[in-house]
C-alpha cells in the first residue's frame, strides 16, 4: 500500500507526530520500532518509505500522553475514531471507526510490542481486544493503518489496524501519583538504567476506581513490565516480560424504561452481582539487523491469558425464577512470531524495494459458557477445547517510476486450521480454510502541492471456530444450526489527496468503500458477536493537523459514512450501531518548562439500532481538558477535567428485548444504554529524575 510522500524540496516543518514538545505524564521518548519503521526501509539510504496521511501514520508517545484520557484504550482516539465502554472498566473497550461498530475489536487488529491483543474464538466475542494492561507512559509510538491495504495486516484487518510499541529506555525515571473523584487512585513508577551493553527498563502500575455507579466498579488492577534491550530498533534486540491482573464489578448497560419508571437511577444496575476478572502474562522478544541491502526482523511471543465474565443483559427473559446471568470463561495459551526482510533493488535502473515476511500464531483455548445466579453455577451450556492455528506469507514490491508516480503491488496469503473438542460430540470437528488477498496501490504527484493516491485491498476476519464446526444448538440440542464460514472476506477501495502547501498544516481527504461478505453484530441475549448479512460502506474522511507555532497545535477530523446491508431483507437495510458521523477537534499547547495543556472535543453521531432505522441512538458530544505546569526541578502538576459540560449522554446504546420482574413473559423491546460519567477531575503529580 502506498501513500503520498513529503517532498524534500519543501521547507522543514513540524508534523502532526512531532508537533509539540509537551512534557506531560510521560518521560521524553526514545525512538522505538514503530518510529523507525512504518512499512519500508529507513536509515539505509532508501526513500520509498510511506509517510503519514489520513490512511496511515505514526503518533509519538509524547503526543498521546499530552491528551486528557480516562482509560488506556482512549489513546487510540488519535487514529481517529471513538473508544467507549458499555460495562465495567476492567472489560475491553468498544471501538468505532469508519462507520464500524467494531465491538471489542472484531475488525481492527491491535498489537503491543508485536504481540496480538485480539483473541479469536473468545468467550465474549470474536476478536476481543483488552488494552487495559497498557501503561500509556511507556508508549514510544503508535503506528496505525486504515482499511485492508497493508500486507503486514491480516486477521481482523478490515477497518484498520494499530501497532503499539513500548520504549526501550527512559531519558528520565518517573514517579507518578493521581487522585480523582469517584474513588480514582493511580500510582506508577518507571525507571531504566544501563546494564551490560544494553538497558534495563522496569515499571509498575496500580489503579483503583469505583465510578459514579450505585454498585461501584470496584476496579482493582496491577500491571508490571520488565524489558532488556541492546542496540537500536534497526540493529539490536529486546526481551520483554509483562504481567497484568484486574478484578471489577460489571456495571452493564441498563434498560431505559427502568430509569424512566424510577426503578433505578441513571447510574443504577439491574443485577448487582455481575462482575469480571482477568490475568495476562507474556514474554516477547524482537531482533533486527540492518545491512547495506536492507533490514531483517524477527519477533516471537508467548502469552498466558485467563478471563471470567458474569453478565446479565436480559434479566428475567429466559429464566423468570433464577434470572439470565451467565458466566463466560476463557483460558488460553498462545504463541507466535514474525520474520520479515525489506531489501533494496532496482528495476531497469529505477529505485525499488521488496518486502517479504511470514507470520504464525497457534492458540490452545478452553472456552466455556455457564448459567449462573449471583455468580453461582446452575448448569453448563458448553465447555469446549479448541486448538486454532494460522500461518501467513506476504510480499510487496514498491517502485518509483518517475518523479510523479510510485506504485506498490503486494499480496498476502493466510491459512487457518481449527480442531474443536466440544462437550457435545455433535459440535466437535476440524476445519480448514485459506484466503489470498491482493493489495496494490499508487501515488501520483505532486502537482500544485497536491498528491493523489489510490489503494485497493482485500482483508478478512475469522469466525469463532465453535460456530464453524457446530451442528446443533447447545441450549436446545434437538435443533440443528447452520455452520458459519471460517474466513469471511472484505474488499476495500480508497482515493485520497494530501496537500501540505501551508507551512505547518497537513490536510488530507479520503473517499473510501468497504464491502464485507458477512459482518459480525452484537447479540444482546448472549453478549457475543455473531455472523450477520453482507454489508457495504461508502465514506469520506477529512483530517487536518496544524502546528501553528512550536508550542501550539490544532487538529480536527471528520468522518461521514453510509453503512448498509448489501442484500435485500424485509427487516431493513441499516447496519446496526454503524455511526454515520464521527468528529473530533483539539488544541494542545506547551513546550518544555512552564504551562501546558490540551482541550479535546469529540462527537459520536446517532446510530440505527434496528435494521429499518425506526429506532436510533442519541448523539454524544463530550469535552475534556487538562492544564498543568512543568517546574524546572523535574516536577509537574496537572489537573484533568472530563466531561466539562456535564453532558447527560450515553457511551453506547443497544436495542433488544429484556424482561424485568412483573413484565409480560415475552419481554419488552427497549433501548439499553450505558451513561457517560458526570464531570470528573483528576490531579496528577509527577516527578522525573
């Protein structure tokens, strides 16, 4: 996939990703792997490396930490998109991007230090991506792509992809404490020091949060990181260990009628026993080597993961006596790695790059679903063992034909295998599938300070392996079910322009289309995502980032999308929860010592909640801010204020049937929403030495 390049004849100017030197809650960043590599050869004399436009870019850790955020996942709103939550703070976030409700990560792969965060064949939903283990102050850079146009992006990569890399070392050690209302407390310490021929980095974080809820979130989470590195991201290695533990109450979305009738308040709950816990341990390593011809990279990882979720979304619809609470259990070990080589060459004397790589990932999964009451088990719905493995090969060729034409032509081949051992023999079985996706692109220009780029590419997501082999309904074994396809293809197209003619201003406009053979949609009665109908999206995305002066930057992003089911059905054509409009704007100021701050606005437009568009969600508009002061002794003090206007908005809204005590046995179709927290403040005191 290719994008416009910055022209060397233009005078140097601050870019979006280096626009301001805010010393906020993060130490000064040392360049990391993403900063050094974004799809192409850097540092070895080649100039074909893609650069940031609306469809791809690199965001520095310093910029991310200059923003006011309430949870780690919100750092990805710089992509841009919307990150929200419909349950307890220990649960994976909801992602919205380019007209997609990506649920907990269905069609946007996220990786941290080369390790996948998305979990396939997960107990709570396909592609479940829990980023709560992330320590924002350790982030060196975030590399993002939009669309299925990049050869390194495979599973889930249709709406886009995100790669997060930690720092190898800190320029200054950090001790940080945060206090806020609603029981928010956070402490962090991070330090690095020379060790042998390299550097050792260690960090630990603890966080507690109750929230405004009648039944407190009671979030308790602890994260730790240890990393040893030598050399540079282009020629060196790193070994990293991470540990994470969290426990919380699940403050789920609530029925609107219960609030309207005074049964509960906006921050109340129907089932106070909903809860969750999770544990994650990982060990990863990367090795890179640069030579006169290019760069060779290798990475590997092992992850041990466990999660338990107790949810009750329909209350007393299925079981009027015991209630509908269920327990989703996920326990797995997974590993994998990637090997790639990017090397220079020439084609008839023209500059050329080639990139070739392989990826693999096996999962050993135990996944279960159980009926419960107040977290006490009543019966087993399913208890399965799944072995799922994948392997991929990718290749891309990039050539600069003239001063005004560059092309990139690549493809990616993925193969999948699953072996399901179910507690119901009729649902056991093995499955295989494969897919090959071409990914060509071209850049034209510059003409009149404007470059044009076009891209085409195929993507895919896998479905839950249990649905691929199942033949009977685990709740009602006498009923047969249709098997789901293993791999579901998507196809994307985009045309974009980029113009940096005004010094400090980078503006880009993209027209895109994305077709999906079958989209995964949220199911309220099970709390999972299930395959649905084919869809088509058309959209326009406009991004503007303006470094006015070295200490002041402005930005604004707007995405408008038309999302429809591609087939005909009497139910309707609207894709559930697909946002037509997402907008954000912000201002950041500060440089070095003295005052710094940021003000951020985000708008999350109304969405159709059923296919015929007769029921829609309300829009959500939020304003967050932060202001602080950096003292010359390395101490900084800042105040963050979230939901400045105290908007009584919703983080997310669903529409489905549920039943409260005393209601008709058939239940009531209703909006179910998770409210935005009221105005909250958080005070941060940090010391760097």
